[in-house]
C-alpha cells in the first residue's frame, strides 16, 4: 500500500532519528490487560503472533463523541484487499452504527515508533506497562495529533481523550480479515457463534483482554471479570477491547458512585443484569429473581450458549418518595448474575421551581453562561439468545435372537430411531432510538411579541416532543422526564420539571401552570432585567429506559429579547 505523509511530518521523523529527544509522559493511561493460551489453529482459521494493531480515535471527554476519523496503527503491512468493517469506533457501534463489511480499501498507518506488543499469545504476554508508556509518550501523542489532523494543544487541554482499541489481523474460513474486539463480537452474533467456534482463543479471549479499563470512563465500566478465560460477546461489547488516554492534571479521577442507578420518582424504569455460567438451555433453564421494594419479579426460561451470557431485565415503577433502594438479584438453576446487589437512588426533581420574578429585579453582574452539555445517548442496542432444536436421528439397534426350535433361528433388530440432537442458539438483535425536538415561543398573552421576538419580563411557552422507536417495544419505555433550565440562573439552582401532557412512545411536555401567572398560563417569565440578546432555555430529556440503559438528549431553542415590558407602559396626564 502506498502511504502519503506531509513534508512537515517527514521532516519531523527525520529530525527525530538524527537527534536524541527525551520523551515525556503527557497523558494518563486508563488501560489494563489480561492473557491466556491461544490454542491451535487450522489451515483455514488461524492468527499469527504480531498480526495486530490499535485503532485510535480522538473523542470529546464530556460525552465521548468521536471528533476524528478512527485510524488503524500497526507495525505490519496489511493488504489493501483485507476484508474489514470500515473505520468505526467502539463508541459509534454503541450508539447504533451497524456492522458493515467491505472487501477493499483497507488503510492504516505505520507509526514512526513501532507499537509494543498488544495481544498476548501462547509464546508470551503483552506488557501493560509498555502499552501505557507508549500511548502516553509525548512524541506519540504529538504523532497522533498529526496523523488525525487534530490540534495538539487542543488535544491535551483536558477536553478530549484518546480511545484505543486493539485490532487483530486473522484468517477466518480462509479469508484474511481485520477486526477490533467489538467488531469480532458483533460479527460472531451475526454468525450465531460461528467465529467463536473457530477462533475463540483469539477473538473471545486474548483480543478483547488486550485492553480494558482500570477505572470507569466514557460510560464504560472497569473490567472485574476473569483475565485469563474466554469472555462472552455481551461482555466484549459492554466492557472489553478498549483503553483510554486522559489529559490535564485538572482532570478529576472518575467518580465512584455509591449507587448503580439513579431513577426519578413515579417513573417506569428497567433494571438489567447479565447472567452467565452454568448449563442453560431449554432443558435446563435458569430463573432470575429481582427483589425490589419487598416484591419479587421473576424471569423464567433464561438460557444461552456455553461460555456466553444472557441479558435479563425487569420493568417496574419507582416509588413516589425519594429514597435509596437495595435491589437483590438471585439465580436458580445454575449461573450467576453480573450483580447480586443493586443500589438505586430515587430522586424528586419537582422541588426547585424558580422564585417569583418582580418588576424591580436587577442583575447588573449578569454574564452569559455556557449552555450545558449533559451525557446524551439517543440509541441503544442489545440482544437475546433464542434456542431451537437441531434434530439428529440415530437408529439404536436392539438385536434379539429368535430360535426356530430345531437348533436354528434368526436375529431380529427390534431397535428404534432416537433423536440424539442438540440445542442450537440464535442471536436476536434489538435496538431503540430517541428523537426529540423543542419549541420555545412567546406566550399568547404577550401583547407586543412578533414571531420569536419579545420584550423581557413577559412569559414564554415550551413544547417538547419525544418519539421512541424500537423493534422490541415491550422492553422500552417512552421518554418520561423533561427538565428545563434557564440562563438567568446560570442553568443551575432552579429549573422547571415539565408537565407530561401526553405519554407513551410519542410523548409531549409543556410547562406546568405557573402559580404566579394571572391567567394560570403554562409559562416561564423572563426576568425584566435580561439584556437584549438571545434567551436560550436548555432542556434535558431523560427517562427513556431500555435493557441497555437510559436514552437521553440535550435540547435548546431560543427567543430574542429586544427591550423590556416597561417599554409597553405609557404614562400621561389625565385629560380634564
């Protein structure tokens, strides 16, 4: 493959080779790894030690969104015709991007400084210290900045992180392929375990265990499972095959939450665990019991392939008062849950309405605040194993001698056909997506409004619409909570919990009736002191629950403030 680099990059590499440069660690590597024996391959299915690389993507620290196109680093020279799944990051797959196969055009970068060993094998283990040292080296971070086209100073200012994903170059069914751990798991799901049956030691052990997190980050957990045994597709997709490089000394350590879920009061939610281990087929099903608030929710007929797992969930409604709840999960029939104790914090968002505005309010020190950017997830995917019986009929002989009474006789086979079949499993993928919009406009009672232009001191209305679509609607709730924050309070301290005026998978939200409104209107009053500028309320739409977590989105709309309500007052002497 022909690779073209910029003249400046070539000069940089030449200077690096001519003059010794002291390398400094510039980032913090949130990376760990595991290992195990590779097993034996075949002529059609094999992997060679060192046929590996790392997919590199720069992502935004606040929400994990990729800001550069992923680039594959490798010491090898893979063929341009290598079958691959395009340049897609783990985060993009988690947000709903589908696996897409391409048979040509594979591109890669050979870094100026060779990669350390990434994937362990039977003849030696990768060094996590070497991997961390490499990807936190200032020269490497500068090199990543150069090849991705992302400004170096911006990259290390604390607002961005580098997402790393190990890649394996392997031969499967005689076809040379490139795949990350996440792609291997998604591909195996499509093949109903076909990849795992041939390449498990690589695709379901050493590749995903090549990198995982030491501490939770970007919505991914720290891995606490085995670091030497094969892992399931579900575990790979949710937790494995990634490392993260963080920047800035001011970057706080990941917060360790005292609870697993935060729910709102009077909300329909979904609580999920993953069950693995033990024999689990329709002849030996597993049952999972959630004890929530003293009530048992039992899920029966749970089964999954050997060495894999099944996602199990319950749908329930939270209590009407704030509290901390302990949910216990037990499994009968073999297997164990990913969590046996779940802590849920139930909160009430309805107690922070803004105070009554008055005509004499002032705020001479007001500065325009930054609009919040809360964690956003508008799509989710999950799957469930289903089982079907593969019949395999075998004739079982039962020979019996029949004498003729004269010293002779004959044998008769009184056998019968018996079904010696087995259970096969199919992976059934499901997904959900959330789309939403917000409309802010002057209230109908504003006498001098023109379109979305109004004077300060008058009221505004809000309309939020939320639509949820899923191919497993029974496992998904509609959006249930919408909270609006305001610039005059710096988008904190006070907010309005919107009234859900229609529910279900097509929900609608508006302001509640304002107790300070003369006409009991569904309004929020803008402060009379607000300067001439855009007035932008911020709305966070949440509580659309799926087995793969909560969907949420950030919404904004604007009205333009020009003048104040005092401009509409006219004082004149009374005519005699």
